[in-house]
């Protein structure tokens, strides 16, 4: 028996079939999210034109936060990285044109994509504490933690009951 995710908004027999079908697809999508299938989210986003949103990896060491963003097909000049109020902002924009012609056809394709991704850091880095390297479609940022942030970490012992 299938669990209904949304109320039966379009279950009436007078409702057009495409609305019932749409409700079924939304229910299936929500069920995939609920069942913890993250690869389905990637498939969904890619199929719906949201693949320009960069995937990021965030790692924390004792001294820094390291962020790696995948931005294939972009150049260094297409990217804008800033920090304000303890939030790192990655922005990028790219466009491409393709024109092709032959005796039987003429094809023009234009693609444009922009993204903006923000990562809360939990601290405001000092001036000059952020380094950025860009190579082969990967942007690697290293954000040094301020001394007071390092000292504020407190180890909590867990006792067996």
C-alpha cells in the first residue's frame, strides 16, 4: 500500500488526468526525499536545469575551514568570492554561444547560468585569512580560524552510564 504524501487534492474523478498524474509525481518525489535517497536529488536537479549550482565539500581542521567547490567550465574571471558577517558567498556566471550551419540547417544555441551559494562560517575571518586557488574547474578556499575561535572549542567528556 502506498503512503499518500499530499492530501487527495486531485483524486476526484472529475479532475483532469494530468493533475492526478502531477500529484502522483510530486508524491513520489517527496517520498524519495523522505526515504533518504540523495542521489535522486542530484538526478532531479540535473534533469530540471539546476545542475549549474556548484557542489561543495566543507572540511574543518583545528586551524582552518577548507571549502572545495566544483565549477566545471568556468574560468577564474567568472567567479566572485567574498566574506561578510561570517558568511562566505560564492557567485559565478557563465554564458556560452554555439552557432553551426550547413546547407540544410542553421543552429544557434545560447546558454546562460548564474549561481550564488552562501556558507555560514560561524566566525568572521581576519583580513588576509582567506586564500583561494583555482585549477581544472575546482575552487579551493582555505579560511584560517581566528585565535579566539580556536580557543573557544571545548572538549566534552562522555561518561558511560
